[in-house]
C-alpha cells in the first residue's frame, strides 16, 4: 500500500460563503405510510427509469440491515421492495452501490457486518423484478473491506471502487468490476491519494471521472481527487482553501453546474450539517447558506442527485447515537452563481438523447458546442468496446447532428442490444444510452 501523493500545481482560490439567493432545504419526509427504520451508513442510487431513490442496508443502532426501500421522488412515498424469498446479501453497513442503466439494476459490493464481518461479495438487484442475484466473479477479488466508495463507469460498464478498511488496515487500491463479464481488474496507478476509508465518491459525467473526497486516515481528510476513467490515473484537485476535513459525508455530482455537493459528515470531533460545493470550472470550494430549516448535524447520510428537479435528496444519518430516517431535499441548486463574486459558469457542451430510441436501422444524435474545437463522437457496446467512430473533426460552435446507421467501423451491421454514444470535446465528456432493435 502506497503512502504518497500526486501533487499538481493548482490556482489558489479561497473559500467564501455563497449567498442564499435560491437554495433552500425542504423536509419531504412522508407524513403517513410505512417508512424505513432510522439508520446511517446505507447506500443510495438514483433510478432514472422510475424516478426513485433506492436505499440498501445500513446500520440502525447496533443492528446491521439488508432491506431495500424505494422513495418515489414525485409522490414522496416509501415502498419496501425487499424480496420475501430467495438469496440476498448479508446485512451490512457502508455497501458500495451503483446504478447500471444497461441492466436497470443496482450493483453492490463490500461492507461490514457485525464485528469484523467484512465482505467483498458482489450482487445485483433487478429493479424491474425486485430480485437479488449474486455474481461469481473471475479475477481478484479485492480484499474484504468496508468504508469504500465507488461509481459506475457508463462507457466501460464497470463498477469502479477506491480504498476502504479492514482489520488489515486501510487501502489505496482502485478496482474495476465489469458487470457483463463479471470480472475484477486491479487498475491501481503508481501514484494517487493516501490510503483511507469512510470517504465519498461521485461520477463526473462531463469529465468521465470518479471524484473522490475526504475520508479518514489519522484524522479527517479534506483532499479532493479525480480518477480519469479512460486512463485509470489520479489527479489531485485540492485548492489551498478547503473546508475542514470530514468523513462519512454525503456527496453527489451536480451535472447542471458541473460541481460536487457535500452535505454533513464527521469533522473528527463532531458531526456537521454544512453544505459545500466544489466547482470544477474554478477549482474552488464555496459554502452554501440555504434558506429554510436545515437537517440537524449528522454523518453517514445517503444521497442522490435529482437533475430533473435541480436538487440533492438526502436520507438518514446519525449523530451521538440518534439515527434518522427523514428525507430532505436541497432545492434549487442552480439558483445562484457557483462561487461568491464570480460570474455564472460558461456555457457548456450539450449532448442530447438520440432519436428515435429504440431504433432500427438508423438514429440521429444531436449535440451543441459551446465553443469551436475538435469533436470526437463514438459508439461503444455494453462491454465498453469501440463499435463506431462517427465524428473525429474540428467543428464550429453551435448545434450539430450526426447519424449512426447501426453499423460498425468495418461496415458490418451491429447486433441488437444496448449501446452507448460518447461525445468528447476536450472540455467535457458526456455519454448516453441507446437501444438498437431488430
């Protein structure tokens, strides 16, 4: 295990409070109906098909849990979708769970049971049938652990996870689990963040990166890093001015504003209920001051980003032995500039959903460029293999469109199935799913 950093020169940008012009806290906890037990250290994924926040596992008092609940983001109601029969993961806290759009499923691995009952098993939960199935992976697997963090790589179809802790100590390794081939691959680069646990991660859809923040190693960490999912390399983003370090913070990527949003966590001496944002365009932290009654200080909350409604949705957490099961929404994330005294961020490149979708034999992909420059538009299959390079050219700013005729670079007709198209502009990387049918 390595204990050194990759330090890159970064602009010095001091933190500052962001005026409360728009963000506000809203308690959206249902007043009636069944609800999950109060808990902390559960995982959460966003199901964009059914618009649900899906919660798995966690810890209630000293009890580990393995139930699954879904929270409807439109009706504000809970439903217990725990299977009544069949195999299921053992009860655990801090599982790493991600959403796989190609399979419309939650993939989960690792965590801690009672005592030193650490896990490294991998499971899928089918969100259409509400059934668990365990993978039987080839390669690896990573060491058993808890307190890891990970994301889903939309292009490669991989769960990508970093670090964690067991009774053997902390790790600084990076592993990929391919959800189609059920294979583990160790992709730990030569340099990267210090070993840690209890950190958090989110998927930067513009940069095609895993963003890792904070955690614990000899105290609370305050560093922030980006893991390039194309190159499998780390870059440190930590500016000179950063919020106090913390572990067990809730963390989402705000795609509309191209920033990470952090809520709560444990600063090493106490739980907090602060909200901070890291804006990637300026490499700067800023503290939000939302209006409304805020959640009480807590650590170990689970959270998702609801881009359709421009908000972060937070569930549960704990502080001083008091567990929570409220649901909170931090509304209007885009309602103010991203950092005090700055102008709004520049216009961004936009990749639209293809049409028609599903399609046969051809589909149109539309996109808009904020500035002129080189553009690469490629199609990948569900295992991340390159199928077709549609565009690799310098283009003017403004709207554009391209047609994929359902054929690969060799002119062969592609098989029916799920594909991803990816737009690279040098400023951002964006990917979306499409379906070719017979």
